[in-house]
C-alpha cells in the first residue's frame, strides 16, 4: 500500500477492513490505493472490464473518510466493491458483454448499487460476464475470457464470473452480481469464496439486465417487465466471509409485502422447519457431496433443528428452468438483435 506503515493493511475481508478504518488504523485512501494496486497486479485475469473515473472515485473516497471521521459511517463505508456488467452503475458501460450494447452507458445506479454507495461503499469498476449472463463460464466476444485466480487454467464460472475472480483475487472485497439459476453461487464455489441468493424482493431488482425491468439508461426497461426472469432474477453479493455477506445483505435489504420484515438479531433458526436434498433430481451428485450433506443434516438434527430430507425437492426443476428461460429471454434477445444478428 502506498505510504502506509508496514503491516497496517491486514484486512482479509470487508468486516476486518471496516474495523480497521473505524479504529483509524489506516485511511480510506490507503485502503483504496492498495486495492487499485491489486487490480493492476491482476489485470491479466481480465476480471474488471470498465474502471471508475479516478477523479470521481477520489471524491467518493474523501466523502467516505468524512463519514468515518464524523462517526456516521456504516459497515460498507470505505469498502472497495466491484459490479457485474449486467447491473447499472451511473457513468459506466452496461454492455452485458454483448456487441449489441457496446455503446450502452448508464445514467443511473441500480437500486442495490445506489444503497451501497449511499452507505459509503466505493465502486471500483464493472466486471466481466458471459454475453447477457447466459453461461456457466465467463467469456464473451467483447472482452474475452476471465481467468480464475486460484487456477488460471480454469474458468471462474458464471455468469458472475468476473465478480468472483475480482473478490477471490482481492481486487474488491465485495462483489455485486445477479442470480437467476445459480449465477452467484456457481462462480463463488469455483473460486473458493462465498455467496447467497437473496429471496426475490429482499434487495431492489431495478437496474439489471437481462429481463429484470427498469434496466435502461433512462430507467425504462429494454425488456419485458413481466417475464419470469424479471420476477426471479435477484441481485446479490459475493464475499470472502459469511460475516461480509451478512453485513452487506442487511445494510442494503428492504422489507416488502412479498418477503416481509427482516428477522430480529436474536431470531431462533430452530423455530422454523428446514428441508434438505442432495440434489440427485437435478443431476449426478458425487458420493462425497452426498455424504457431506447427510452428515451436515445429522449434525443439525442432533442440535435440535427441525430438519427433514425431501428427496424430490428439485424434481423437474431443471427441465422447467431450461424451457422457460429459453422461451422468454431468447425472444427478448431476438427483438433486441433484429437487423443486427451478425453482432
């Protein structure tokens, strides 16, 4: 880190960095300098495909420091964050990795980005994804492939693969991605980090591509608001610890009639029934994974959780997902690509 005492910057995750900033062990500027240096060191991963304007970022760094100095900061204040290229950030491209949207820039923040920035989070840039988020890898004709920082000969997964690579490499400490059928959780496990799919409605959905409504540069959707993906695709976080996921989710969550209020801090999980499945109805599951899940269920049962094995929990889910997604979103894309199919 530039101009910082040796060993001062020791934060492994956002929770530790937040504590260090609050304790004045380092400044926001020092922390961001470190992460921008890390971005330069890992540029070959091709995780970040559009960087913030340095002057604008510098102004936000100063504001975040003021929040901390005044004691009005939050757990997100001064935390370096990156955002998937299917989620709007004002002033940055929103291309979804497609030549069809090469000139598409946002003049507004997606709802979850707005909340993060209001809390003092610092967006460093946008990250790579497969075109329109359609894929379990992370490559497109616009920006090329993203490498996995834990094994560069492997994919970081997708579709939030650039986010996963950024967080795993320590470029950012929190990543904002999206999830319809696993696009947060799959790249997280591919890169050795963590994620969770929030309940639809828990975080504001506005400002996403594809198909999630109110996603254009002027706040109007380029796609149909009533699609299945519009209702089920959610923004969410990738992080380096469970504590980071909890902090980010609770700092940006909203209550709605659909999902109800967030539980109190002393909420007792043993008070609700829990169903589990090893996923055998989705595809081939290794014996190792099946054993691990069964052992975990047994431990929870011993600890008095109301847990029940539901073998057919995912029966027919994959076929329904594939058919509905193909029907809805390929129709949207055909309209967008009309007369520009070669792109």
